[in-house]
C-alpha cells in the first residue's frame, strides 16, 4: 500500500503502463453502478473541461464521448479517486433516457453468474439499440 | 461491441492479456462502491467456492483473501458481469467493522478531485489501521 498517497490532498494519479486508469461510473443520485471504462490523461482533461464523461477506447485507440451516438450523455457530478490514486469513480447524472448500456438498459451490469450460466436480473430496455445506433 | 456476448446466458468471461479481469466491489445492501481490484480465474473459483471475496495482487503476484489480516471480510451476495463479460461486479456483505479500505474507511473512494487537489469527503475511520495491520 502507498502510505503517502492515501492521506494526502495532493493529486497524483497513477496511470498504468499504457497511460490508462480504470474509471467506475456510478449514478450520482442513487449510487447504481452504471458502467466501467478506461480513461487516459486527455479523457480526464476533456471530461473536466466539458463536464461530460469522455473515455479512451482501447480497441479503437481513440478518445470517445459517452452518448455521442446514443444521446445517453453523462453529466459529471464529481470525480473521486481511491486510496492508491490508481482508480477513478465518476459520479454522474445520466442525460438522455437514462440507459448507460449500449443494450438499452440502465446499467451494463444486468446479469449475474448462476452456476455455469448467466441469469438476467434486468431486462428493461429504455431504448431500442437498433434505433439508437442507426447511422 | 460484442453483440453475441451481451444477450446470452452463456458464461464466457474475457480475461486480459495477463489473465485478469477487473472486479468492482459494491455493498449489496446500499450499493456503495467499496473498492476495486483484479481477479484471475483462481480468485473467481476460490471466491465462488468459499463465498468470500478473493483477489489477485498484481504487485505481489499472489491470490489474497480480502480481510485476511484486517478481519474486514466480504461475504458474496452475488457476482454480476457486464455486457461485454470483461468486468465483474461483486455485490458483498461486509463483515468485520464494515471498513473496506485499508485506511479504516467504509470505501476506498473518500476523496474527490477539486481543482488541482483532492478533497476528503469521508474521514470517518471505522478502525485504526495501525492496530488492524499490526502483525
């Protein structure tokens, strides 16, 4: 454990070897875990400047704005970091229809592991993905 | 987006190039984000077998049981995965004194970014780290 990092007010974020830091997104109002993504320094800067969540896509290797296509934008309420300063928590106010997940659900975490299978715990779709992502 | 992974009941977790998967730990009762760690296949198996959260330490390169030293054990309520099956959410019931963080706080996320600094949002220590981690 990094004893100096956990009780300081000095901002000293630790990025991994790819220049990334994990970002956990929760609903500022009810605390629901909405999604998980990675940010780089630029994503953090743009998020703070604009007040809207931006992430770094590891597969596409680009900065992306959450909701750019679907309209499911996240307004930033606050950005927290953890004791080791190597993880972020984004507390957000979802705009649009409140579906953080590209499947149209409120949260990306809608299935639980049950035995060797997955079990759906939320099947309510707040938008139709076929429509929301039509170009 | 992995279209096939997001609507299936088939369990097909995706591990990264190091054999790890991020695990977000939330309080099963009130949804509070408690901590973040990584799991490997063994950590998942042991967690499911024992009903207590185990993680993989990237720095020490070992499996570790949450609370082994501090007594702050996590009983598993359920394990969720996300649309892409490359992140886990552990919904847990904290045992011990309810301090997930090694600093003695309920959550590892107790500081927010404010300007170029960090600001403490929770300074309540549920245990004294100097005592809890004394060997």
